[in-house]
């Protein structure tokens, strides 16, 4: 499985890459034919501090696109969602 990680308004460090790889790789237990996963992490200027960090994941699973988004006040909590 190929995992692409991009960041908007934040730097993607090695620690963040490792954390995302670990979380996304766990999906292959339930969906073994994942072709690729695109992860976009963003630090947005919002009115609500609880929704500052956004993690969006798009997965290509046997030609079907699955997409999820989570917002939280910390980056790692948004990745966990």
C-alpha cells in the first residue's frame, strides 16, 4: 500500500509521518487490497479552537474511493479520529 502524506500550513515531520503510517497500515488488516491512501493534514485558522487541525484520508479500495475527515484541537487527535 502506498501512503501519500501532504500538509497545508504545517510541516510534516518524520514523527508525524511515522504516526500516520502506523495508523493507516492498521487498515490493511481489515481491507487487504488497499491500493493507495492519501492523507492531508492541515492547520486551519478557525473560530473554534477545537477544530483547528484537520485530517482528511482518501483510500482507493478495489476501485472504490473511501473518504473520511476529522477535526480536533490537536494534530494527533485529528489523525486518531
